[in-house]
């Protein structure tokens, strides 16, 4: 029997299971660069406009740190820089996809069942990487085709698209390697996300400072240095290709040097007896959620420092461009450019915080599918208490991370305008104003989990719709009735002198109603539903 026996069948199985999830991240991410290019053609029709914008961006270390360097004044160069943060999203998507089809399958016991048949020892890892590599390549080719359709040069578009695809391939392999190190899917995701965070920190430090060599150490720094549309340095694409091959060369031998279901890193043993903090379901939920909450808070705090530092210069960089001013204002700010920028970026932070809320709510589904919920509920623990303990973090988590984001943003922006006492409370309030919209998505996740647990992951699809409407709606000037589908459309623009809190109350009531219906359904259905 070959070491790859059964790979083709596993690939078909993965494609069958991910027939909805894969398009949900491949297609929207492929469309975003095209919308960036379209908006730049509209907003900066002359070379002088583009030169002024590029110069203003290059002078702001915070913007360069967030998006990456800009290497030219053409629409293509500006689009490539604007899509710099897209690389982080692609890396996260491919990493999580690889972990889901390797370590998660082992943890759930499905891989052991399949391995009892005719299955080569490298088949599972190969199938997961083949599918993820193919999705990354498809994303890159669709991105290139979309950019060509907007009128950008084909060579530069292909260079940019391949940079995106190979970045995804590198982090897919990171996910496959992390799956060999730990016995839990959560641990593998943690290792992979830590590597992604380190890569982003290196790229940020290299681009924002005077040490560009740090960016060359980061997989997130290679694609921008292809310099798509400004020279097209094809040889740089060899770096992510070699990195992916090298990581795979490490992951494959490790996959057969461990027992099935185990990881190479030994699990840390806990104390013999549980402390008082674990006496009930809320203590257990705190133990399960605290690590994620901590790292999300740290990440959002760093993001807030960057956003606040960039606000003043960002306002100056678009001054005199009425089209861009209008778009920023529609995305969540006022006609004041810096405040428009802050409103738009905090709205994006709200969407990201909704991702935490959905993830925390769906932890219940993971616990049930792994068989840990049933023994717990067989004791005196009431279903409402168990669900409520996880729901507490789905609701309070966005409050914490958005308060941290608002605080960090208000601190750095206040320092830049020399008014910390005035700006700090305003921006904390602007961050917290996004919370009810995030609660709606958490409530939707609870509703699906309580009534239709197999469809609970569709909560991520709802978040993807909100992201698309928030990103594309203002640029494409979509009909307001379509934009109203997103709860974030109803979030008040609290940076304006006068604003109405009605939307906050309506969103909160809707979130409570969704969660209540989900709780009612959970109390009546069978457990577990795998």
C-alpha cells in the first residue's frame, strides 16, 4: 500500500464537506482587490491626485505599518498596498482550514475511523494541504482576473494574485505542521495564530521603521516586495514557495512519528484536584475562554494604537477629495476627515469583534461534538446554566475587546491632537457602540445552535455577508435596503455631535430575542447532535 493511498477519496470528502465554507472565503476575498482598484480609479482620476495620496500615505508610519509600503503612484501600486492587510485574512483562513481537516478530524475521532480502512499514512495531511493549496491558487487566479477586468496590467495582476496565493500556501502548511505538535485543535490553532502574529509583528516593525530586513523575515512581507505593477519582481515569489516546501518537509515526517490522536508536545498535566474556580459551569467556561479573550484583547489593543496614530495623517491624506470623504463618512464617521477615518476603522473593529462573539458562541457546538457536554449535563448542571456560561463570554467578550480598542485608539489619537481627556472617552464610546451589532451575530449563532445545531457554522456566513456589505456597500453605493440587512448599518455614528441611541436598543433587543429562542430550542432537543 502506498503512503498516499486514499488521498483522492479524502480530497473528494473534504470538498464535499466544505462546498459552502470554501466559497464563503475564497470568493469575497477575490472580489475585494477588484473593488479597491475600481474605487481608486474613481477617487483619484489624475496622476497628481494619486501622487498626493501616495505621498501622504508613505509619510505616515502608522498607515504603512497597517497596510504595508507603497512602491508607486499608479492605481495598481495603490491597490496592491491597500490589499496588504488582505494577506493577513488569507493567511488566517488557510491556516484554520488546514487545522480543521487534520487535527480537528483526529480530535473528533473521524480520522481514526477512516484510518481503520485502506488509508496511507500521508493521505490525511496531503488531502488537507491539496485542498487548501488549490483554494489559495483559485483565490489568486480569481483575484488576478478581477484586477485585469478593472483595466490593470495583466502581468502586475498575476504577480499580485500569485503573491496572495503563495502566502495562503505558506500558512496552510504552518497549520498542517501545528497539527502535528499538539493533541487538541485549539492548541494547533493557537500555535498557528501565534506564528501569524509574529509574522505580522515582524512585517509591521520592518515597514514602519528603518529596518526593512525584518520584513524580509516575515512571510507576510514577501508578497508586497514582489512590487506588483512597479517592476514585478517575480523572483521574490520563490521565497514563499521554498518556505511552504520546507515546512511540509518537516510536517510529513512528524505526522508518522506520533501516535494517532496524540501530539509531539506532551500535554500539560493539571492539578490532581480542581480548584474552587472550576466548581460550576461558569468557572469551566472561564477556563476555556480566558486564553482567547486575552489574546484577542492584546491584538485589538495593538490595532487600536496603530489606528489612532494614523488618524490625523489619514485625514490630511484625503483632504480635498470629496468622493473619498463621502465614502469615509458613509462607513461610519462624520464629514471631519479624521473622525470619518476613526468611525470607519472602529466599524471594522466591530466586525472583527463579532468574529470573536461567533467563535465564543460556537464553542458550545465544539464541546457537544467532542462529547464533553453530555457527561457534564448528566450531572446536576442545568442546560440553561451551561449554555449561559458560554453565552456570557460571547456577550462580554466583544465589550472587552472593543473597549480596549477604543481606549488604545483614543490614547494615541488624543496624544496626536493633544487632547487625551477629550478624545479618550469619545473613542471608547465609539468602540462600545459597535457591541450590540456584534451581539446580534452571537444571538444568531446561539439560535442556530439551539434549533439546528448542524447548521450552526452558518453564523460565519452571516458575518461574511456583513463584511461584504460594510466593505463594498459604500464603494458601490448599494441600495440602502440591502445595506440594512447588516446590523452594523444600524449602529449610530456616535462621533457626531448629535446621535440617536434607538439603533442600539433595537439591536440589543433583537440579540436577546435570538438568544432566547436558541436557549428554548436547546432545552428541548436531544443531545448530542453530531
